[in-house]
C-alpha cells in the first residue's frame, strides 16, 4: 500500500474512534431526550388529574352551598307549618317541604357520587405522582451519565482530534475533502477493501457494498498509489494487505 493510501487508512482509524465516541454520546443524548418526553407525559397526566380533582371539588362545594340553602329553607318551612291556620295552607306548605327534602336528597346523592369520584381520582393522582417521581429520577440518572461520559471522553477525544489534524495534514486538500464527505456519509468507514471473489480469477467486489469492481480499476490500485473510489458506494478503495 502506497504512502497516500496508508495515510488515508491511518486517518480512518482515528476517524472511526471519533465516530464511535460521537455515536455513544448521541445514543445517550437520545435516551435523555426520550426520558425527558416520558417525564413530560407523566407531568401532563398528573396535571390532568389535579385539574379534574379541583373541578369536581368545586362542583361538590357548589352542591354543598345549595344543600345548605335548601336545608335552611326546610327548617323555615317546618317552623311555618306550626303557624298555618287552614288545612289548605298546611297541605301547600307540606308539599313544598317534601319537594325541598326530595331535592336535598338528590343533591346529597350527587355530592356523594362526586366525593367517591374525587376519592378515586385522588388515588390515581398519587399513582401518577409516583410515576412522575420515578421518571424524574431516571432522567436525573441519565443526565448524570451523559455528563460523566462527556468528561470521560474529553481527554481521549482531544488526543484523537490532535492526531486527526496531524494525519489530515499529510493529505492533499481535495483528497481530504473527499475523505470528510465519505466519512460523514458512513460514520468514519471511508475505505473499503477490494476482495477477490474467486482465487485465480480477476473478479473483484467492494467490501463496503459488495458490488462488482472493474478489473482495470483494481489493476490501477496494484501499480499506483492512487485514490480511487467505488462507483457504487463512493468509498475509497484499498487492497488487502
């Protein structure tokens, strides 16, 4: 392998390590992002339960006021029964009293149902609180992990970046531009070996994409230190050592 292709291979070794670091950090950041979304969902569910409890409690409070008002009227009607002088008036007051009592009974039944609903909602609320607590704790753990990973990789990454700059300095600008473009596309896997498919036959494939390579292209690699790419995947070709 010529000096030019060897320099490219050396650069690829460094680039693959950098790509692996980026991949690990990207995976951890994705986990943090996913966990943050789960926490937000848990908080929204918690807020929904809280608002429903408040709304139902407000309805219960309104019913209580109505019941208290009707109870006061029932007491006044009872007192009024003792003062009526005719049977007709007594019957009218009694009918009104019974209607109020029936209304109070219905309102009390509704209030009881709502209180039972509040009790069930409160149980759900506590469960959602526990879910929110666990999700927040998990997010804190993942955030701490990625911060630790950043610190752990910092020194190694700095050394690799310096080595990459030195290796890149050995290449022509147009070759380096090609390398960078392919590296972005394949996450550092810039070079692909030329593989002979059958011993004794001039039949070759690119190890990167497994597509056939022209024998003339492979022969050019054998006799010249030249940067040639696979016509299919665009990776830089090199011979097996």
